[in-house]
């Protein structure tokens, strides 16, 4: 379940935290990384358990209605949702049950959240259409839960607020974990009964080793990777880069150098996307161009044996950007040139190469970068989208 998208995201978070922590210890930082990843797997199981809890709430309401009908008369209530076959199979699932027992996991303290989500479910058009439909099959039961999870659970502010209070590790994980829950729902087969396999914590040990190796390389080889950035920065307004941009590029360089099997295009695309999530709205253009230039330099000097497509002419690049809109791969060169022509306060200030201060007052003890001159505009860079996504 823990794929490389999630691993990269966690390494960005933990590398940033590492440099904020005055007591830097590589072994402790690595333990924190794997603990953070394990918490993501806990969230996956916790969200599956929520489906069971909502179903249990539906069953309680059904039992109350049955009792009322027996006492007062009237039509018997439908048990269709209360005994939804997919939800019952999930409730009986051995892997989920073992996790619940091992973690002593319970939604009892948040039963009001469960009830509010249940109310949102039964008031939804998805629920009403399901209850009124003539079809009565396992496939219909599974599909209604896929729709309910995607449209109700994933968008619940109550759940989001509750998860944020439960664990700081879950703040940025939910969007990825939700995709895994949806994938799990679609994989359920009634023939497997209680033995239906859930997604494993790691697909294989290779992904766990990827996390360990990438994180260690990022931290232990920081000086070398920062020199690569410093050499290329002569064409970029480096003083205006957000600190998070530098962290992201440092990790990207570690991946470029230490993982020959991952195409350079994939690495660049992944970290450009992370810069859009974790840094400033305009970071994509800077990170795009910088990583393209760094990767080409590493290829030319024989540090890495990878390939990048040739850069198109300026006219082609402008046409492609105007046709696609937003940040395509390496689409920020023109904006970068315009920013270099403006004079403004740098986002981060370098005090004798030691203290980097951001707008929120945080200080970071970082190696200094030689501040280049920006007389020459940056070369417009272009990068094709990855031929296939590396998982």
C-alpha cells in the first residue's frame, strides 16, 4: 500500500523537519520516517473500519425501527443497507480484525462523528437510489459503498477535523489513503469471504529500502547536492527560492543520483508536483527549470547515466505552455525571467551563510550558497511528461 508517491511525500516532510530540529540524529530521523509511514497504514485500516462502524450504526437504527414496528405496527423496514453484503464481508475480514485487535482500535470515542456521517449517507441521493433500486446483488452493495466513500466520506469535514486531532501524521496522508481505500473496495470478491486480502503495508521490501536509501542519501550527501544547485543557480534568482524548494530539489537530486532505474523525467515530474503541494504557487516553474538544468549537467559530466529529451525551441515551448495552461513539465522559464527583472525582498535571507529566515520567523542552520549574478535570462527549459509513471 505504501507506494513511492507516499514515500516521497513523507521524505519531504521529514527532511524539512530534520533541518528544523536542532538535535539532528540520522538514526532517530530514520526511525521517525518509518513510524510516519506505519501511521499511514494505520489510517488506511482506520478508514476501512469506519465503513464497518457506519454499517453497525445502520444496524442499530434498523433494530430500533423493527422494535417500533412490532410495537406500533406498520411496514417492516428494509434491511438492505444495514446488512449490505460488502460491508458485512469487510466486518468479518480477518486482516482488518487482526489489525483492530493489535492496535486496540475503536471509533467509540468518536461515535458522534460516525452518526453525522451516517446521517449524511442516508440523506444522499446515492443512498436513496440504492434503496429504491430493484437490483439486489453483491455488486450493487459493493458499488454503493464505493460511491458513498468517494462522495460522502472523502469530503466529510467532520472526519477531516477528527483525523487531524487524532494524529499529526495524518494531516497530509488522507488524499492518498482514500485512493487506496477505493482500490480495496473494488478488489473485494464475495468468493474470498473473510479471507479477502487487504493491501499489504509494503508491496515488497524494495519499496521500504527505497525509503531508507533515499532519505539517508538526501541527508548524508546534502553538501554535495547543494553544490549542484549552487552551480546551476547562476541563471536563476536563487535568493527568491522558498526554503522548501531547496529541500525538495535536494531530495530530487538524491533520487537522480542513487536510483539509476528511475527515469530522470519521472523524478523531475514527481518533485515538481510536490513543490506545488508544499511550497509556493510559483515554485513549480523554478523547481522545473532548476531540476532540468541539474539533471542535464549530471548527465553531461557522467555522474548519472540517464536520458532527457532535447529541449524544444522557444517558440515551441511557448506554444505548448499556452495550449496546456498552468505548469506543464518545465513550464516556468518565462515567469522565472520576469521575476528576475523585479526587485523585491527575498523570501529567505542568508545571514553569513548560516541563518535562513522565512516569512513565518523560522530559522534554519543551512550551508550558504554563492549568490550568482542574474544578468543573463535563464534558458527556457522543456521536459516531456514521463512515458509511464514510476510506482
